[in-house]
C-alpha cells in the first residue's frame, strides 16, 4: 500500500480576492499537468468557494494553505486556515446572494469534512 501521495501541490497565500483567482488558475494548471482535465472545473470551483470562506470569515488573519494530493485514483483538495472555529453548513434563504459555498462543496464532492487545527 502506498502511504505517501503520488502527486502533491501546495500553495500558501493570503485569501484576498485577487489571489483567489490566481490560485484557481494554479490549481487548474497543475491538474492539467497531471492529465486530470475532467476534474479541473469541480476542483477550481471548490477552491474558489473555500478560499472565499477564508476571506469572508477566517480570524485572526486570511493566511491559508491550499493542498491538492493525488493518491492512486483519489484527488483530495484541502484548504487550511488559522481560525480555531469550524465552518458550518447553513441553510441559505432562497433570495440570498451568498451562504451556499459549503453546501455546494457537499453536493459535488464524494466526501468532505472539517478538522480542528492540530488534528
């Protein structure tokens, strides 16, 4: 059994609007390089939603790390920030213009979750 990722990419950043677009392009290019073109749109959307959550909600700062790992045939995309509070999925009002990011992640991911810092 392979215990280490066969492919791995890490990007550290401040989750600011201009950087979110740059990281989305970096992740897309990396997946293209790995010949995972069918996963680009979902991964880019997921990264955008998660980084937007960091930008809007994370405290004490907007520093975060995006990791993508390919182990055998499973792609894992994760975003780590320094906020000790765990994000929650909220029911968005029908007319709300935001608040659906984690629900969207849950809808198109095979699995997803959150972990406290240090676990």
